[in-house]
DNA sequence: CTGAAAGCGCTTACAG
DNA sequence: CTGAAAGCGCTTACAG
C-alpha cells in the first residue's frame, strides 16, 4: 500500500530514538556503541514489523561503496561467459554483492565507456574479460586502487590480477594428440583478434608442430573475422575444407568457431573419423551429443569463478594494496 | 592520477558559476533556463577537458531513479535466458539504462529477497521470469506503480504486462505433427513445476491427443524433478525408455530435458528415426548439429526482447499508468 | 548511553 | 540570466 518507502527517520520517530541510534543498530554497531538492550530490541522489532530496508543508494553516496560488482565481457550470451556469470553471481550474492554486467562485442571504446559508467555508479570492483585496446582504461582503474580481476584474456603489460587457463599448453596438448594419431595436415581455425588468449592458442599450435616435426603451413592457420555472421563463417569454412582435401585434423580456437565448423562439415556431408579429426575449445553439450562425439579443451568454469571471486574479495576486504596475482589453471583435454 | 573524482562543485568553481548553472547545462536545460551561450560553452569545455562525469548515485538519491533495470530469471546461464539477457542489455543500453540481474533457481523466497534488494537500489523497472509463488511479491511492485514486465511465465491472477509464446499452441502443433506421422505412443517429458508455461505445454499435449484420437496415458507424462542433476535425469530417462519400448515419439518440454534425453538415447544406442521421433522446446545449436537433426519449437528471442523493452519504456516514459498488455507470440515448429 | 549536526553530490523550487 | 539553499536518506565524528 505504502507508495513511499520508509526511511530511517520514520523508524527513529516510531521508536523514540535518534536516527543515529537506529543507524548503529542496523549496522551491527549497537553493542560496540553501548546501546541498551531494551532500545535495541525495541528498534529491531519495529524494523522487522514495518519491513524497513535501508536505502542502499543513500548508503552508497555516504560511504562511497555500492556492494555492486561490475562484470564486463565480450558477449554475455556466449555459454562460457554466461556460465561464469552464473557462478560469480552466486558467490557474490552470498557475500551481499550484486552484479551489473555489460557486453563489449569487442567494440573499441566500449570498455572505456562501460568503466566510466560503472565508476559513476560507485561500483566496488571490476571483473573484466578485456577487449582489444583496453589497457589504458584498466590502467586508470588500477591507479584509482579499484579492485580489478581480469579473466579469459590477460593484458601482459599490466600488473593486475588475472585468472585463466594455460592456452599455450592446451593447444600444445591437443596437437600432441594429433601427432600421436599420425596427423600430418593440421589446421588451426581461429579468430582475427589480437588478444593474448588467442595468440597463445596459436603459439602452442606452432610450437607443437616444431616439436613433433610437422611442417608449419601458413595457409592452414585461418583467422576468421570476429564479427562474422554464422552463415558467412559456414560458407567460408566449406570453401576451406574443399580447398584442402588433404586436411586430416582441425583445432578450433573457440567454441563458436567449432560450431560453425561442425555445421560446415554437416552441410558438406564430410564425416569426422580416423581420417579427419577435430578438437574444439570450450566443452559443451553440443560436443558431447554430436555424432561422433567431439573432443574438446574444457575450461574449469567453477575453479575460474572461485579464483575470480576470491581475488576480488581479498582486495575489497584488505586495507593495504594486495599484490596482483596471475592464476593460471589447466585446460583439460577431453578425448572422445 | 586523481584518486578522487571531480564533483559538480569543482566544475562550478573552475568556471566561476554556481553549481545550479552547471547542473542545468549537464541536464540539457541550459537553453530553457536562458543560460548565455558564452557560459554554456565555457562550462562544457571544462567538463570535456576534465572528463567530469556526474555521480549517478547522488543523482539517484535526489531523483529517485537509477537508470537501472532489474532482471530476475531462473538461471542466467540457461541459453534461453542468456540470449534474452544479451538482447535486452543491448536495447536498454541504447536508452542509457543498465541491467542488474539475479537468478532465483526457483527457490521460494528468493524472488521476494531480490525484489527488496532491487528496490533498495532504486531500480527503475523490473523484468521477471517469475518462479512459483512470486505473485504477492510482484503484486507489491504493481501497487507501488513500478514498471514490471513478466516473460516466459505469466501469472494469470495478476493484471501485469507479459510477453511469451503460446505454449498450448506450440505443444498442440508438435503433437499434430506426430499424429500426421501416425505416432501412437507419445510421451511428454516435462518438469514438476507448477508454472503456467509448463502447464500449458501439458494442456496442449492433452488436447491434441483428444483431437487426434490418441488415447491419453498417465504413465507417458513424466514430470522430472526441477533441481535434478544431469546425471540423475539421464539415468531416469534411460529407465523410462527401457520400460516403454512401445514409445514412438517424445516431446521434451524444456531444452535441458531434451539434452538429457538425447544423452540417455545416445548412451542406450537407441536411434532417432521414423520409428522414434522427438521434438524439443527451445531451439539451439545442439539440436541443429545432432545426428539426426532434432525438430524443435523455436522461441523468437528477438521479438520477445523487443516487446519486453518496449513495454518497459512505455511505462517508464509515461506519467499516467499504462494498461498492462499480454503479448502472446507464436513458437515456431522447426521440422528437421 | 544517546543525539544534533555535518556532509556525501546531486536537482530544483524559489528569489532576484 | 544566475545563485543560495533545501533536501534526497544515509553514516559518523563529536559532544555530553
């Protein structure tokens, strides 16, 4: 019924105490401030009965904190980011924090815009999968001593917390498997983004070729345009597979590229078997249910989220600056 | 460098005007308030150069609005909700609004908690896929004249905006297809939630059986526990399929149940073909890439998000109360 | 043991 | 054409 929310003033009046007293009680400082038990009980009863909830906005303005964590990713609907978002939300919620998110679509400038927007909302901490060219924006956050954790993509030039998998290693292991299977013509289908994670996936591929004595061929590393439509990707990949009938193995550097690739193969009627194998980054139902099942590099979502949240709260709760940590987990090669 | 953000006071001082003047300029009321062009230009230059951004928290406290929309869903990592979240984010962003989200996991009480939390943050509008028993919480929002749009699941007892597909119709059409294919023993695999959307999916199934002269069998409607693990679901479904070798068609009422079902079938080595067909709710890559491809009821994510956002902004921008609308779209049966 | 008052950074009715 | 001042709902240093 009440169209207007209760304020601390209303509670104070009703309880016949000052708003100071109510504030101390709300914030659990009643004992420390020697408020009498009688008063505490009276006030708490009124708060309970009237369903009073402190106005967080006023609190934010006064304290400079918001209990909100900003999450900036490339695309919240990508299963990898959506999974991380879900797990982070859960863990943050348990500590009384909420998440506000935004997708950058890798648009340059969007990261800066989002950070400014979040700043003006007094966001307490930032979890960011940085787009290309986000260094300076994140640098400014660090200078202001804001808690920041990057994930998925590191920015090597910055001394900042990071959680991710060893992409070099993951690619290397995938290639090692191909080498064991006597593959000779192994393509890497990747994306034309100059971000560390993607670069490492390429580096691991190259190093493995060297170590296993497979000649590197420039024309077997395909960098697909990032903002390409699904349809265009499928067309391009069909052309690729037709152009290179000698291919006997493919590593896809992202889950959406793998999906496009599988669609291309399905359309062509080209089977996946001992003569033609594929491995995809980021495991998912689609790979488990595919016929045949698709081998994949699984990122440990739960461990990644755990580390992110722990690093965030380490920083939030400590007065002194905490030395940034780089947490590198292992991607798990799941052979099927 | 500046560890402390600029305030309107700093700008006013630097420009040698009052904060009132600066505020008018920031809020585009300069002309209306007859501020001289010289002053406007001077102030705007300083704002630009110093990169001043108004503190949104202070603004919220003063105006009672936050330019934040609250999104409450069952699970943000479910592809359906993640897709909606992405599209809504985009459309809201263009109007200067941001999204704060939370997952309820269908826990009773969680909705109330989230609404209260969002209220205390002065969220301007609510987009909710309501869990069981959320009626009274949403009712309280309506009484406070907050903009609210429900989606995915309607609450028939409330006079509130809603966007969703015609689930009765979608199930009916799926069953019609099965009838055309001369199916006789058609199971519905659904979830044990008493929410409208799920009930309608069952109702459409039943009505179609009547209309197409197929006997209804209680034992072919399987209500799986909502919070069941993937593994348990697969075990239960394998048992089901073994118990009912006479089954010749299955309609899965949610995408995750369909995925569990496909895993069960794969594990059993039971093929999907003319003798045993399936249709799934909520299309996705996993169904397109499956061998054979799986027919599905596609929800038009883009149209759903468009309607949600339009309804939200209709309410936000109008002074008078707007009559609630129920937008019922069609699910599209994609036969493969 | 408790309260009056300042102040967080804005917006806006009012005054001139 | 522009400014001083009140007030949004809190927290907290200070006073008694």
